[in-house]
C-alpha cells in the first residue's frame, strides 16, 4: 500500500545530472501517491503565495491536458504537503482571454463614482453626459466605461437612482427647450390657422409640462442626493477612492505576475510511473 506523502517523510534528491526526484521515505514518489495530495490554491486571490512551493511535476492528474497552459506544483503549508494547478498567465491577462484584452476592472468604487458624476452633470459642473441613451428607447444605459487606468479598463454601473435622475434631467431639458421655442413664437405674427387663444393655450400647456418635468427632476435628484450623502463623500473623495482602488488592483495583478515569475524558477520534480 502506498504511503502517505507528508512534509516529514518527503525529500527531494538530486541526481548527478541535476534531476530532482520527489521521494517518500527514501523511495521515489509514484503517481498514485502524488494524486493523494489535496489540490489547494497556491497563489491567493490577492497575489500572495499561501505556502512554500517545492517545484512542479510534469503530470496532469485531473485529465487537464486540454486546459490552458499550466503546471502542477507541490507546495508546503505548515506540516502539510499539497498540490496546486497554476496557470502560466493570470485570468486577467490578455493571453488568458480569447479577445486578447486585459480583463476589465469593475469595483464598487467605480459605481459610486459614476453616481457622483451623474449628480455633477445634473448640477452643471460636468458638461458631457455621463450616461448614453439606449438606441430605440428613452431610458439611459446604466453601464459605461470610465476609461483606462493602470493598463486596464474600468467599468461602472450607475444605480437606479442615478439612471432615473439622468432620465428626468433629459426630459426636463426637452420641456424647457419646448417652452423656449413656444415663447419665441409668441412674439411672431399669428399663423393662418392660429388664434391668440390657441397660442396662449399651447403656451400654458407647455409651461405646465416644463414645470412638471422640473418637479420630477428635483424629486429624482433628491433621491440621488440621499444615496450619495449616505456615503458621506464629496465628488473629489469619490474620485480619489476610485483611483486608490484601481491602483490596488494594479498592484494585485502585478503580484500575480511576480509570483509566477518566481514559480518558473523552481525545478521540475520527477516522480515514478
């Protein structure tokens, strides 16, 4: 019966030609023994290493030959010996994705910043509309790119309150523009089929529509203000928060790359068939 492989009875022996073998109690480890090692994540999500790696084995115990390029490492955590599949490139790097583009970064900080940006636009502090309109509908699209930061694209999702406020702003702008046009025409001579009463009636209806749109915008903006005020952060603070989150993600991704660079320096450990 195959012995259990542990950090206490496992050793690495180097032959004269620098071939390193993984042994247990002086005997070379077999595939059956290697498969008994629990498969646990060697590189943590934050890019740090969960233990001490020993080397890799050129063997795929889980029939994973068709998977993305990877190696199976033997590593130590305390008194326990484990194995781990490590992909040659992290999931977020271009080579890991069929589009050959870095995977987008979608943090909560980006969502909060986008809501703050919508409020800045409604209040006139930002000229360009943060949200775009759906092609065949009147509602705004809540998702948008905030551009590239530290080599990857940052995506954000506006809250329902922000989308609603943006919609109400556009409706209010349209009603104000309609009212301005009606006021301009009020100074012109009456048309052939127009009377002073009909003109005044149309102007009155437009004033009511504009006032209603302004009231709805004020209510929507109040809801957005309440959401943003609950965070207790100014627009500049939201911007700084997003920048810090993107920088932290950039550092995390670099740790993943650095960890793989160090793992690639480790030797192959030969085991018996």
